[in-house]
């Protein structure tokens, strides 16, 4: 008997121990976890930890892990249910993430900080930065900070923290009318912890439900973000500086995150697998055996890092390049578009690029994620061209890459990484991606000066200065 056949026998003898399905779950999911005959290679504890488990896109086409089907089409052929409602598992929390970013200038105004006050502006910016620092550190440390909670309940805590962050901002600045910037530090840190601990845990919880279900959860990320960034942009364009809309936005997002918490517990089936009970001890053990999973995901991690650098940089730098009330369609053009109209089109293209690519990725063939970065370079050149006609297509390409890298990577990790390392692999992948995001966001303030604003049309020449001779003579008359 070959080694592969021996391990197959060992796997099937042990499959019931690794595939515990909740009583409420459809039996087809149990079939996905236990009835796949051609499962492929699984790493067991008695294997040599020094041997790296290196995978490629070709490996993804040849292997199954814990009975996973490789594609959405295979799941459909084997009657694995697709829970489209999983889109609501990610949508509320990413609405909260967008709210912390998009609505921050309203909080700044409520406190009374003016851009001319550089000291207080810097203090406020430091408070907002807690969102990104909390996010970055909790990508990995959620395994330690929330070690007493299984991944499913870490998702619940993330919903609670995001709701608390928005509630704190509402009560501090719209009810108590506080002028203290301290509430900004507290709220943005809570939101950072929420998003940092949420994403990898929710994706890991959805892994045993299949690619079809996870693809809908992945789509919920740009939908949730843009419901706020585009939806409230329209609301504020209709009624600018309306305190009811501003405060109501925080209340709405807080309520929706509580609703998302309830929905996740009641609407998303619980299927236990090897990463369902990860804690600090297992996290440390997984980190010491990194050769089993890190070599598999390095390309996807590097791709996400470069991708998030481009996303954070070119989502922000556009606000400084095209910062004029009437934006020329091309450099020095007298044909212009209103700033609000340009920003609406730019944001729409950003959403469409992210949304369509995530939907397509789960039905596309496996691809090397580094391939997509060529499109990021093209998009960056288009945005930096200072040409309003090509900047929206440029951000479309950048966000298309973002969605493609994200969805291809989550599918690849589910297929190519052994289930026991699913959560730590997702966490590391997102952590490396956040490094690119932090670098890109901090680079904006450095390069916005050298890049400069869009090139405006030259002012029309002034009319010739015709001297009134009679007035000159009259002025000189007293001297005579």
C-alpha cells in the first residue's frame, strides 16, 4: 500500500472526529466533510515538522483538505448548499469600518478642531490612527487576547466592540456635546480591535460551509463599506451639515452591528473543524511549525501587501490631487466637472471594481496573485496622470485587483492549507496585507506635496491697460 493510500485510510478512520456538524446544519455539508473519496494529502502530527508543505496553484487543483471541494462548481454538483445570506455576516461590521473612516471629519468639526490648528489636528489624527494600529496588532494577537473564546465567539465580540465604538462617538459628541478628543482614541481603538479580530475569524468559521457560501461573505465586504461611503455621501450632498443625519449614521451602524451579531449566531450554521477551537497554546504551536503553512501562502501575502498599499494610497491621494471645485477633464482643459460629481463617479468605479472581481474570482481558475499586480501599476499610473477622464478607470483597476487578490487568496488558503492551520494562515495573510495598508496611508502626507494638484487651465489674459489721458491731465493740473 502506498503512502498516499495509507494516509487516505487513516483519514477516513478519523474523519468523524474532525467533522462535527451541528444538528441544525444541512446534511449535505456533512457529506462535504466526510464523503469525499478523493481527498488528497493531509498533514498529521506524527509527520516531520521540518518538512515544508509547499503548495502551488497546480497543487490546489490536485488536492483536497478535510474533504473540501475545490470549486463552486464541484460543490453545486455534490449538492452542497450555498448560504447566500452569508453576505449579511460581513456587511454590518464593514459598514462600521467605513463609518469610522468616512465620518471622521464630522467628529473633528463637533470637537471644534480647525485645520489651521495644526497641534490639535495632529492629536486628532493620532486618535484616528488607533483604528489602524488596533487592526494591525489584533490580526495575530486575537489568538492571545481572546484565547478564552473560540473563533465563532470572537466574531460576536467584534460585533459588540464595533457597536460600542459607534455608540460611544454618538453619546460623547452628539448627546453630551463633549469637546474632548479622548473619546476619539477610545472609540477608534475599539473599532480597530473589532475589525482586526473579526475578519480572519469569520472567514475561518465560514470555511467548512464551502466556497459558495464564503464567496457571498467576501462580497459583503465592499457592499457594506460602500453603503456608507457612497450612501452617506449622497445624504450629505442633499443635506450638508445636518446633525440629525450625522448622529443618526452612528446610531444606525451601532444597531446594525447588533443585528449582525444576532444574525450570525442564528443564521450562519456552526460546523466544527480543526481550526474551530484555536487558542493561544495552539497559536504558539502553529507558529513554531510555520514551515507547514507559511511557505504555502507567501505569494498571496506579498500580493495582498502590495495591493493594500495601492488601495490605501490611491483612495486617499485623490483627495489632494483633485482638490478644486471644478476639475478639468484633462490637464489644462477648460472643460471641467464639479468636484462632487467627479468624486461620486470615482467612488462608484472603486465599488464596481471591488465587487465584480470578488464575484468572478470564485468561479475563475486558480491564478498566481502576483499576476494581478500588473493591473495595479496601470491603475496607479492612470490616477497619478492628473487626468479626470482616466482616474476613475484607474481606481477601478486598483480595486479590481483588490477583490481578485482577496477572493483568490481565501479560496486558495481553504484548498491548499491544512485545516488545522486555516485560522493562523488567514491571520498571517491579513497581517502582512495590513503592513502595506499602514505604509500606504502614511505615505500620503509625504508625497502629496511633490505630486501637487491637478493642472488647471491657464487664466485668460488680462485686458490691455488703456491709460485715460484726460484723467492724467486732470490729476496734474494742481501742479501747474
